[in-house]
C-alpha cells in the first residue's frame, strides 16, 4: 500500500514556504504557552561567577572541509552576540531559539554542517548545535531546570579534545529547542564569547551558590 504523498513532494517549491509557516507557528505557540521567556540583556554583570567553560571550535579529525568548520565558528559568533549578557530572572524560561532568532537579521548565517533527516547536510546556520550543546553544559552546572533538550542520536563531538563526551543539545528552528527554567529565587546571567578558535562561557548569579556538580 502506498504511503500518503505530501503536497511538498509534488511541489518541492513549497518547501521554503512550509518551513517559514512552521517557524511562525512555533513562535506563536511560545507566546501562548504561559511561559515568561528571558528577553533582558544587561551590561551590568552579576557579581558571582557560578561556572566557566572553554570549548574548541574545530575538530581537525572529521575529514570534512575546514571552510565549513570556519562557517560554523562564524555562525556561532553571530549567536554569541545576542546570547551574551542575557538575564534569566526568577520564574523565567530561557529558550535558545527565542534568544537567537534575530541573530542573523542583519548578517546572514553561512552554510555549515547540520544533522537533518538522519544525515549531515550543508544548511545556513549549520553548527549552532555546538553552541546549544555548550549552553547545555553550562546549565548542567547551575540550579536551572532543563525543560527541553534533544539529542542527535550520534555523538557529533566524539573524540574532540576539550569537549565533554555525550553532551548534546540538538536544535532546529521550529522543531527542536533547548529550554531551561529558573525555578529558584535567584537571578542568573549568561556570558558568552567566540574568538577564532574557542567559545567561552560563564554563568553568573546574584548570590554565592554552589554549582550543581559541586
């Protein structure tokens, strides 16, 4: 028995429109889901560092062309600009896509490798999963509660020196997000930077706290 044929299979030209429609509906859904999402960025940094991490941007053992890892670094630097200094106040939810949705408004993302439909493809914004995984690693060392996190099904960072094994937070706009909720009475702040070879990040708080690991 033949499976149902999708309209986009008959008219592939409708795929971009369908994708934009899904993304639009995704953000409308977020506005109606009763969560209060982190929107504030503050140049005044909170006083208490909670956890710091430093990850390399490149894995020279992948066998893929270096240009696309350079594009990944570029895409992550665009995301870092809007993620840096974000405040997560008590009761707020941090959403990766809510935070970075306008990161490419003025300057577009470059093509990078991303896992889509079970295989690596070159798509604009490829490489942002490394940033989301990096944030996931930071959040794991805080009292913030992870409310949404997905995996790729394979370890994209396997055997990459400097990156903890098994840390994965797949993101795909309109489908997969990384979300954490601040169920505490404390305020947290993200500090993120990307240079030529590394992404560096820190979570700060308005009180002296122990990390989730310590």
